[in-house]
């Protein structure tokens, strides 16, 4: 083959399942290897064969540890991938944590389906097992940020931190003299705990996320928003429930809540509960890699000491039974599962309580239903009336908004010859495409799943 081609096997025209296949005359590289999440027709794609021969993929490059970017790794290894999986140090630790949790849930879901006979498969099997996840860890290979690594005679790669979560990176692949940049998920310019996204100076081709390509985050101070809703709810003698992503978002919220207490903007006595085993483990990783954050180790340890971190599931019921007001941080972030469901079953029907939505909610999730003002929520087979306040705080998003995405591209000294948009829903993709072409005069293409694009011919 004398061409360099790009095919999105996932993460095209949707925000989940990111997998971008770069074929070159020397290597075939998969950038990200995520699971599809959200609505059923997307989740079902996790069970379908990839539109490529897995054994022909030479390497995987992982931008960060979120499940929609790393969750397919155990399956691709199980199906014959033998190469190295490149990632940053924090991403390695977080990916292990997330994949083990994903595998455990896969096994539990299969076991429940078989026990309660709500499956058309006999027997139902997990997508992958804990053993599959652990087997894939042997292929993890750490790359330091800003260090160029040669992958073959004519191909090298480099990571630059891009905010979003600890260890998240954009990746530059220099390939037969052409520069191809994959943005990964780009973070905010003003995170409380992470530095602003770094950037490369030039690219021939830029494959770019567009999660919030049609939105601008509110300019309201997010600390002020948290302060308002917490104090309003406490005045009503209610509880504050924050459905939270375990990696990144939970730690940032813990930090901001402690800052509010330090400044006496919320009562120092209000208990803060972290009820998420994964978030607790992710926090330990954050402390170990505090050099990748804006917060030093001592301060992280001080924050952790002042938060009640649950040890096992039985404590969840004890916390629910406690009548005094409290702030609860629990997974999952899009309310697709996890311990937050237990709290919502007890609290969502009470108008004194507040549910704070602090991150992107994919189509088909309970979180999106709440944002769409659904009057009821189905959890564990039953419907629960929604009477609690539902408040969205967009300033806590880990994704750059439209203006921040545009500013990130403008920092390139030599603009990309072409930008290809991925990781966005239709409205976001189209809005960002028009905005980039209008403001920057750069050709933009929205990638479609399994469509092979010839980037350039190699002489």
C-alpha cells in the first residue's frame, strides 16, 4: 500500500466508542480503543466485529483513560491484537482501574441475566472478563509527555497534555513527512486542578473532537453556582446529589467543595460523602501523580481527610437512612448505573433535594433524560417521579466548548490543511464544521463510521 488512510471504526457521528484506524505503508495504528455507551443500538455495536482484521493492527495509541476511549482494549487483545498499547503514566494506572471495573460489571450483568432469565442468549456471556482485562495489561507501554518515540523507520509519535483528565494527551503522529494530530478530548482553559491544554505548532491533518461543538459554557463562576445550589438546598433541609464521573470530575468537585468550605461560603460542617470505589481509587492515583496536576500532594491529602469515603455497599444504605443534609458524590456520571441510583431512588421524589448535573450527558442516558425535564426516571425496573431540583453546572465540564476548541486550533502556527471532526453528536459536528470553515478558512470533513479516507499518497 502506498497511501496513508484513516478510518473511524467508532466515535464517528457519536460521542462514544472512539477508534480511529491509521493505515500506512509501514504500520497500522489504532488511536483509541473505546466502548460504545448510551442508547441500545450503540451498545450493541460493542458485540459486532470491527471492520478490520485485528491481527493486522501493529500498535494502539491511547489518548486517555475514559471508558469510551479505552474500554474495548480487553476485547481487541482477546481477538488477536499482539502489539504495544502506548499511553501516559497516569493513563496506564487509570486504564487498569477502569477496565477491571468494566470487566466486573460485564460479568455481573451476564450473571444477573442468566439468573433472572431476561436474555435471549443461553447462556448470556460477558463482553470480556476480568482475566481478559488483566491479560491486556501486559501490552501497556508508557510514553512520557513531549518525548518523541520512533515507532518505525518513517513513523514517530509524541504526546502533549490536553487537560480533560489527569494523563490525557493529544498525539502527534509524524508519518512519511506528514503530521497527523489526534486531539483526544480537549479540556477546559480554566480547570481548578489541571493545566490548560497544550498544543502542537503544526499539522497537515487534524482529527478533532467536537463534543461541545455547538455550545458555549456559561461564564458564571462555577464555585458561585455550587455555592448557590448547596446553600439553597441546605436551607430547605435537603440533600445534594452529584452524579459524577469517577476519574477527573469527582476529584475536581472535591477540591472546589473544600475551597468553598475554607472560604466559609458553604457550612464547614456539611458532610461530603464520596460513594464510589472507583473514584476513591482514582483519587489515590491522582495523589500519586500530583505532579501532573496544579495541586500538591499535601493539599490532596488534606482534602481527602475531610471527606467521608465509603468502604462498601452496606454503608450506602446507612448514609441514605441518615436524615441530616449532606453532599453526595457518586457514580456513574451519566446515571447509567452505580451507587448514585440508590440515592436517586430515595431522594429524587423529594422537592427539598437537588441533583447537580456536572458533565456531558449522552443521548439515551438517565442524565440526559433529567436535563430534558423528564417527569419520571426508570431505575431497576421501576419508575420514580422526579420532584427534586435538577440543575446543570456546565462550568465543570471536562470538555472545551466551541470557542475553546476554535482557540485551540488558532494556536497552530501552521494551520492544518484539513480538519476531520469526530466524537460529537450531529448538531455539534455540523455547528463546529461551519464555525471552523467560516472563521479559519480550513476545509473540514465530518468522518463517518467505517468510511476510509485517503489522506495522502506516499512516494
